[in-house]
C-alpha cells in the first residue's frame, strides 16, 4: 500500500511546483493522471484492491479532474488568459484539498486508525 502521508506530501509538492512554474515559465506538457505517483497507485493497487470503497472511486474521479484542470491551467497561461487561469488555479487548489481529504479519510477508515474510536 502507498504511504498515505507520502502521497499527500508528493501531491502538495507537485501542486506548489506547478504554481511556481506557471508564474515564471509555462510548462509544455504535464504528466498524465496515470503517470504521477498517486495515479500509479490509484490505477493499479487502489482500484484493484480497494475499488469497493467509496473513497477510492471519488479519489480517482477527483484526481482525474485535478489533472484535467492542471492541463487547462497551463493552456490558459500559455494563451495569456490570466483571469481565467486564476479561476482554474483556485479550482485546482480546491480539488487538491478534496484529494488530501479523501486520502486522509481512506487512511483513517481502512488502515486501522478508525478502529480505535
């Protein structure tokens, strides 16, 4: 199983690096939702082993949406449409919060932490 703490930190680092990069130099292309570290786990182990848990389905959809929004953000910056890019960045941050929350809920419920309450 993926280290959930590591997944949260890797995800946050990816988001912060993207935000920093688009302010200085717009990237040509971003990695797909299946290639990033969280995506590799979701599309292999998570769906196979934990697909019946509602958090995994929500996590997969939100993660895919996160990457779609990141791609849109890059496109908007490349087109110098900064107003809409800021809206996309805000949406990306909200999606990021949802992802982190779902990872935390999954960890709490299914790794033994939720059993102590």
